[in-house]
């Protein structure tokens, strides 16, 4: 009988196929960690040998020389599996998320044949803190507010209740910058919010928005309101939400979520969609104003006994329009509209509130609106004119007090002329005789002057 002896060589091995290197840029500051942070790796090594082994841990194939990976010696007990930690200096270089950056290797000290390796993946923490998304909407039960944590691992969200068609929906995004405020390159220069409406819920929401820059260790919020399109069908609609921030090192942080909104239509859903005054601005000079009221049926039932009431006590307005037929939403004609004339003759300036109610079955209130009419003071503008006088005329201004015609006052520079002052002017023209007399006087003066000059010369 032959005895076969097999010599089995024990092999050192890394249990994980991939080793994760956790990197948090929040550790950057203005001191020791202004150029790099410490990435932490934790993995498991199995030593099947009957004796303790000293292993050497190293990393190779790293993206650049900015990564610094020293070797580390660790003793692994015989016939055991042991957790090993390893640290690498990591620069501010990679986007948030997971990316392969090289190879992690373990080797028995002094025995290069006993070795193993695994893929080394950098897992960079998210510095964009998507704190919360708040959704305000109306369901059949009334106003609703749902809140979602943007940092959770869930990629899809659903509203708790169905949304009534035709009602406004408001999104409020709350987000923050998690960088240390002492770090030089921690500002988010570019932040973009994108919502993709793949199911055509609303034309107003399928868009992108450039948000304001955000300094390190600060937060901000952004609000969007929209209304599902009037002709939207009942059912579920998905909105793809993407929030992206880029820091001063051109590193990107991206968060993606999908929000599902279910739209519902109820049987009785009559709403006042318009209540407007024309013209919008009126004064006590105006004789009338027009109030246009529009009511739409968003429900799935025809309203065969609808009614609308318009009321204002001060102006004695009490309009009651009954027995209206407003077809269901799917019908082409599902809106009622009327313009009411409001007399304003003798109305004083002030604010007048109008109460408008829409009813189904004549007396069951379906919707209510209050609109205000502001009546301003009548303003009359008088443009003053400036009297024109001839260049060669003498103008004499006489001011007469309108209340006492017999008293005549001449205005001075300290006495302004009011709008109740009567001003009269008298013009005197020069005749030919006046000019002749003036010429003779001037001639006599010149002759006398010449005689005096002549006598003075003779005497000398």
C-alpha cells in the first residue's frame, strides 16, 4: 500500500472582494487638514496558518501623487480572522459617491508568495445636505403637508394622500452646505435644481432653476408652486428631482429622488376660479365698476342645481343666481361666467369687501372667495397758464380780493397770490408825440454840453 503525503500550504487572504475607504471632506479646515483628510479603510484578513503572521498592508495604483499611502504592519493571530484598519491621506478631488481608486494589498512579511489583494474604493461623503422637502397640497380632506428627509437612503417618495386636480401644489426645498466654515474652498458656487415631469402633470414644473451660491456651514431654502394642468387625468405621476452642487474645487455633489403624486377627482368639486374688478383702480369720479366671476366644475358629476351669490352690504349688492347647470369636468363646457355691474354714483372713498359663494344643490356651499374693491379719492388737476405781454408794453398788475371787491391790494414778494385772487392788467402804449418830445430834450442837452466845452477851451 502506498502512502500519499500531500503538503498543503496555508494562504493569507482578504475576506472582502472590495475594501471601502471612507472619506469625509467635512474634516478639511485651515490647519493640519487644509490639503488633505484621512480616509479610513476597514477590512478583514484571514490567517489559516498554525502560527501568527505579521502582514504588511499597502495600497497601489492610486489616482495621483496627492494620495499618500504608507505601509502598515499588523500581526494576525494563528487560525483566526481579524479586522484591520488602514489610513490614506486623501486630497479634495473626487465627487461624492463611490469610485475605484486602486488596489489594497496584504503580504506576509518576508514571504512575498503569501499575499492577497482587493479592489480599493473611495466612498466620499455627501457635503450637500438635502435636509427636507415639504409638499403642501389639498386632498379631499383639506390641506395637507408631507415632509421627506432628503438625506435618507430611499430614492422614491409617495405623498400620503391623493391630490385634488386643479389645486395648487407647493414644494419647499431646504438644504445646507456641510463644509467647515474655516476651510478655504468650501463654498458651493453653483447649485442647480431640476425637476423632470415625464408624465405631463404640469407644464410649470418641468424646468431647471439656478439657486444662489451657498457658503460653508450655511443653509438656504427654495420654494416652487404649480398647479396640475386642467385637463390632467386621474392617476399617478412621477417627478424626477435632482439637486446638484459644485464646490470651489469643481467637485460635484448630486442627490436624486423620485416623487410620486396621485391625482384624484371627486364627484362634487365646484370652484370659484376668477373674481376680478374692471377697471382695477376706481375713484369717486367713476360711475360704475364691473365684477367678473367665473366658476368651474372640476368634479366628475354634472351640477344641475348650482348657484352663485355675490354680496356687499354697504353698496347694497345682493346678487343670487340660481338653477345653474355646469357640466362635469370631462365635458368641453364646464365653466360658468358672469359680469355684474356695480354702481358707484355717490359712493364714498374706502375699501368694500365682496363675499362670493358657489353652491351645489342650491344651498350646499362648495367654495368661497372674498375680493376687495378700493375706491380712491377723485383727483382733479388744473394746469396753470402764464400770461404773455408785449416787449414794448408796460404791465400794471392789480390784485383784487374776490371776497371784498372794493378793497384793492398790491401783492408784494412776501404775499403769495392764491387761486381765489383776481389779477387784472392795464397796458399803456407810447405815442409818436412822446417820442418827439424825448428827442428834443436830448438835443437841447447835447447843445448845452457843447457850449460849455467851447467856453472852457476859450478861457484856457
